[in-house]
């Protein structure tokens, strides 16, 4: 596991950046940090993206770090058979996503870079449902509240919602604000 560069963190410390593909490890519920710690102890390079959120405990509000993607840890290592088996031995690991040890799923580096930059920037962020074109959604607010339809086109702040009358085999499309859209 060789490093190709040095990354400077927000607090001024530096760390080596390994030259390896990014993989996804599926964990048991609420075991993300446990898996991350165990993989680090075994010489792997895990990444657990977390964001700050408010929690109410014992009648007091506290800010806590929660995983951006509950149940998943990213792994930046080349996974041959031995490394794959070693990663799966960590307590709390369900599996490494992909088609077995021969073909583990790989996350594109651009997506991981964007995610790491977001987490390192420390800006407020919230988990959001993955909405893709063709997905059935429900409008939660505004003048179209309660309507269900299909996402036709996605843009950063607006999208096209298609409402259909199947008996007539006709549809109508309307532009909607993403802040009022959730998966149906």
C-alpha cells in the first residue's frame, strides 16, 4: 500500500494519500466507526464520512457526528483475495460490495473527491434521498403538496415532475422545487 501524495487536513496535519481504488464496505447497523477502527488497525485506509447534526438526549441538545451514509464505510485499497478476506474478518462487516473478491465494486475517484471535500470543508450537510430520472416521487410542500409523479429531468435546484393519466395515456409535466420532493 504505497502513497502517491500528501494531503493537508483542515487542522494543519498531513497524511499520505494511497494510490488505490475506492471500494464500499457494508456494515452492520451502527457499526461504522467500529469497522473503520478495525480496518485502520489492520493496515487498511478506510474513510467514514460524517456530518454534524443536533441530537436531543436527556432533555439537552448536543451536536453529534453521524455517518453521511449509515451502514457503509469506504475503503481506499487494492483488494486482492488476501486483502478482501482480511477486510471481511473485521467485526461488523457484512460484505464488500461487488461480485466477490474477483470484482469488488469501485466508486469513481471524482465522486470520492467531492465527498471528501464536502466533509473536510465542514459545511452543514444533510442526507438526501437519491432521486434519479424515472423515479417515482411525492411532493411534500407548496401548492402541489401530496401529488405523486415521476422525475423527468433533474437540475441542481429544480426538476420536471410528470403526472400521468394512464387510462388516457397522456401526461403533463411541471417544474418543481427539489426541497419539496421525496421518494414515493
